[in-house]
């Protein structure tokens, strides 16, 4: 049985597009950007990864901070893809791949369903399609890739950093307020794109007024989402699944958490959209015992000591690996 999961460094956490075997390149007829050992990164794969990262950034940041994050995002995403494939190959060398069985992945999904109060696979898949645009089979493939990455870093870096139990408990006693079950919530979103012209902006406001009138008339919010929303989450009624506080923009979270279950917010404007959110359910924070949070404290205390070691480890993998840019790196990053 595998040990508890660790937190991936950002360069690997971005890499949620699966590798393509080198031999498949001719059939795909896609432009190859980078060859990493026996894997390829195509322009489509890279753009897909960039779009996934941008979607997350748009939900977390705005204004100048968002522009800066987007500017740096393409290079980080590219490096994340390369590193993820190098680490995946290392996992095979270490014999870790055989440990991620179908039974383990099933238990992994069941644990996530339990944590997020999903009663069935269908409910979980509905949330996946709303928040990530993928189904359960694709999620399992990606989860296996990420677990392998985590296990490599645990085996090769984290397990070599010793922290005494006494130090862990002392940290817990000094930081108990940090180790509570975080406030979390589940919302539906209805997104109206403001467009690029004043006319499109006015059309979005007109649609918003129509949506609000239909809400007052008793039409379910979920049906309005499917009818009017411009977000990919419309197919699942706007359901984004359970989220911990701090993952979305403050304006969205504040509006959501001010609602009672079933309530709908006032319009929230972002750089590109007008949004309405409906609170499905929320849970307040509560204290957690030391035994439950000990692995998290271990990771936290290991993290500062591990960062340099991780970067050195990845640099060594890049040196030993066969990474070939078929398109100049600067051109890929520039887009």
C-alpha cells in the first residue's frame, strides 16, 4: 500500500496532459514541439495544458497580477510537461509503476468521493466535467501519472529528509489554528461573456436581466445555467464541486459564503465575464487531531529543506534525459 500523498512542486503540478508515445507521431499528424525520451509534446497537448492553467489563473487572480501570472505561465507549463515525463520514466526505472494497480486507483477515487460527499461515480464524473472538462477514465489516467510523480519525489527526495516526531508535535501545538478542517463550499456558476465590444457587453447585461427575471419567476438556477451560461460547466448545471476557501477570487468566495444554501448571488463582474453563483452547500472549519494532520506537518517542515533538493534532482534528470526541441523554445513560449 502506498503512503500518503505529498504536494508536488509547481513545475510538476501543472503537467496534467498525458504523454504521447513517440511511435504514434506519424498517425497523429500534429506538429511536434519537444521530444522527451520516448514521449512527444505536440502543439495541441501544450496548448491544452496552457488553457487548463489559464482557466485556473482566471479563477484566482485579476488585473495586473493576472497579467503577470499569464505571462509566466507558458514557460512554466512547458517545463512542467517536460519534467513530468522525465519523472514518469524515472518511476518506471524505480519499479514504482507496478505499485499503482487498478485496485489502488479505485481506492484513491473512493477516498476523494468520500472527502467531497459524492455518493456515486456519476456524481463525481459530473463534477469533473464541470470543473475540468474531463470524464472519470481520463481523470484516472491523469491521477496515475501524478501519483507516480509524487512517489518518485517521495522516494528520491522527501524520504531522505528526516524530521523528529518531537519537532512535529511541537509545531502542531504552536500552530493548532492552522490545522482545522478548512471552510469549504460547493457552488454552481452561471457565466455570461462580456465580449470584446460595447455592443456585446450590453447584450450580456440584457441576458443577465432576463436570467434574473426568470429566477424571480421560479425557474431553477441549474436550468438557467444550461440555457444561458457560456462556461464549459454549463453541461453539468454549473456545478464546480467542493472547493476549499482560498481557491477562487475573493469576490466570488465572499459572495458565495454570504449565501444560504440554494441562494443566488448578485452579479459579480470579472475582467471578461459577468457571473452569478448559487451556493449548494458549505461547511465551516473545525479542529483536527495531531494523528490526522501529522503527514501534512511533516511535508510542511520538509518543504523548505526539500525545495533546493527537488530542483537539483530535476536538473539532474534533465541532464541525463534526452530532451530535444523540434521548435525553438523561445518560439513555443511566445506562442
